[in-house]
C-alpha cells in the first residue's frame, strides 16, 4: 500500500510549484493592467458623489421649506402690507409675550441694561417682579436682538422680519436634520426626501409654526432634531474616530442649546435618556444619564397624572389645559389626513416590523430609536427605503420564489419612488394653491381696542382680562397687565384662574375684590368667551369655571350646587345695580367691552 501511495504524493508535490508559478505569472500580468489601480478611485468618487448629492438634497430641502414658510406666512397674513400694530396682532397668546421682550431689548439703551430690565422686570405683571429671562426662557430673544444689532441688519430689514426669518431658517434646519437622520438610518438619501415630503404634507400635525411663530418649541426642536441626527450617527457601528468626535461635539452643543431654548426640554431629554438607558441595557453597556425635575414645574407632573388617567381633578387650570386642541386625543380627521397621504399605513407597517424585530433579537444588541410625530415621517421613510427591513419581512414570510436580497433592493427603491410620485401628483398642486391664494387676516375690533388703550388709557393703568388678550396688550401697547398666558409659574396660574372668574357665576362684589387685589384699573370682557359655543361639551371656559366652583355636575356622585348669581360677563353688560356701583363701561365694540374699575366702594361684611 505504501508503494502505491507514493507516486500520487510525488505528483501532488510536483504540481504545487507549477500552480504557484502560474499564479505568480497571472499576478504579474494583472499587476501590469492599470484597471485595478483606478478601481479604488472610482469607488471613492462614487461615494463622494453619493454623499455630495445627498447633502445637496438635504440642504436644498431645508432651504425650500424655509422659503415656503416665508411665502405662506406672507400670503396668509398679507404681512408686508400691514401696519406695525396689525402685524403685532398676528402674534397671539404667549407668542405675543415673547416677541414683546424682543422689542424691549431693541429699545434698550444697551444690551446690559436690557438684560437687567428683563431679569428684574416689574413693568409687565402688576404687584410682581419676575426674572423674565429665566422664567420664560428668553434666550432666543436675547440672541436675536444681539444678532440684529451686531450684523447691522437694522439698516436693511425691519425687526419683525429679522425675527421671523430666524425662526423660519431654524425650521429649515429642522427639516434638514430629519433628512440626515433618515438617511443615516436607511443608508439612502431617498429616505430623506420621503421624510421631508411627509413632514411638509402633514405639517398641520407636525408643527405649529404657521400659527404661533415665537413659540419656544419652534426655536428648540430644530436643535433637538440636530441632536437626534448626531446621536444616530454616533451610534452607527462603522463610524471612524473623527466622525465619532464630530457627532459627539454636535450632540453636546445641540443638547445644550436645546435646553436653553425651551423650559420643558428636560422632559423630552428625560424620555430620550430612558430610551438610551434601555438600549444600554440590551447592549450590555453602561449609561451615565441623571434626571432632576425643576421644583417650579411640579405642576406638570400633576398634569401628566391627570392626562394619563392616574388621577382626577376639578382644578380649572388643569382641565383648561386638557381641553386645548393640541392635547386632545387624535380625531378622525387626524387619522384620515395621515391615511390620505399614505403616511399612517406605512408607519404602522414599519412600526410593527421594527417592534417585532426588536423583540426577536433584543439580546443581539439592536440600536433603534424613534419619537412619534414628526419622527413618524422619518421612521416610516426609513422603513420603506431600508433593504434590511424588507429582508426581515421576507424572512418572516419565508419567501423563496425570488431571491430575497434582490427583491429587497428593488422594493427599497421602487416603493419610495412610487410613493413620492403619488404624493407629488396629489399634494404638490395643493401646496402651490396655498402659495398662490392671497388670504387676509382681518381683525378690526382688536386693532380698535389697542388703539383706544394707547390713546385713552393712563400710562400707569393696569388691565385685567383673559391671559391671551393680556399678552397682546403687553405687546401692542406696553401697558401693565394682571396675568400672562404662561403656565410654568404657580402664582401666574392662580392669577389666570382668578381673573377668568369674570366668566363665572360669581357676584359683582367677589369679582371686584379679585380685581382690586391685583391693582387692576380696567377690565376687558371678551364676547367670544362669554358667549362661547363649543362643540366639545364641558371644555368651554365657563363650563370649566362652573366645574371648579361646584356650580354643575362634573362626575357621577358630585353634588349639584346652584349659584344665586348670574354669569358675571352677562350681568355686567346690563348696567344695573350692584354692577354699576363697581364697574363703569368706558369702551365697547362688537368683540370687547372695557370697564373702568371704580376706586371708591364701601363693603359691608
């Protein structure tokens, strides 16, 4: 057997040198060919082209969205053809307060003096000195006022255009950041384009920029979107050291800015920290995240308890906040809008796949994170453009007739393309119609009221009324008010509830005592609140006041108490005793009734 096995061994030994000689000869011939030397350059150019086109699309999307908001705002309010007072009326509620402080900073003799007056402000709310910068997070207004004067913009642009221009620009950054995040998650900038399309089409449910420009969230959320984009990039496994450092620095800077811009930012960061903590647990990593709630925002925890059904309350402020449209459960129209734009079906599909996939491989260190609206757009776009998610779906379906990888690549490009074309065909004409349609914001009653206050009311006068109207008075006239539309201060919350009693079933004497306790000189009754006919039962201001005061049944088992007084806002208009003894009507139009609060009244206990 040994003799028979010998020759084959020798043959194999003789063939190896020949084989190596042939391979070396082939390698020499291959090395002489210049194609492989160009291949790395070609791959590098391909990657550069992909990144360049993606970045160009991201920046273009942000710029186009900012320009669209500017054009839409001009068409909606006919802004350039308005007088200053009419422009300022478009800033309503808490938006008016924020913009009024921006105006105050521009009027200040110096930046230092302006900051001092804001931090020791006793000219806004009667009997109260507030640190407006800290309490209202006025850092955006401080920064905007500095930029306006430092850049010499006061010579080429009006303050209001500079202010809203910054906010619109930030919304462009917001969209760009969502684009980049979806691109990072899916690996294709096609997902970013789809994210932007869904975001703009569903902007009624993704942003309030069209109605309240100076809101803190409009200043803050773009930075949060940048933080999410940086965090998404940081969590990618194939990121090099320089990329990690850049993402870390961007994440740190955007997080700090986000916290400065919005007083409620720490709640959102807390939710994010929980998500990261869970990711760290599943990934067997340590986490160094801490949360310490601010004492002055303790009422928000109570609000969340009531919102999620963990507690009940008759408190007027809590119930009033719960009745706001932005805090209501989504209506049928909401789901219909999302369905018509094809966003909701794909989001649900992607969400189901993601959740099931996460449960399936929870111990395989899956890094997945999302926040609902507007990140619904980003997640849905990521899902339909991601070959990995299509592969996961095919794996569950046990698809074998067609190669899963090839089909996933085809669908990850074909499906978003079809969606994009259908959205373009259906919604692009609507967007163009909105830009072409010239709307007109017409509110002559409010203009007349503000004009009367500036011309007839004493400079030292203090006005009382609904917090939303008081914000407009502070902005348009500069007169002192009794309350503000802010909900992060216990004293202001109590003031708001007390002043709202003018729409309750309380006596003239009770209302007079409340108003004089805040040194109010004038009372403004709004017909829209007094005669409000709300579609949602129990959510009108007067209904909430009756519930808080025990003048009607709220829940089963509550006792019914009848008030012997009529509703004050109705009774005071009739001009009979005892109302005329306390209040004298000095001005009225179709929407507002202004009463001077008499100073000499004797009470008998």
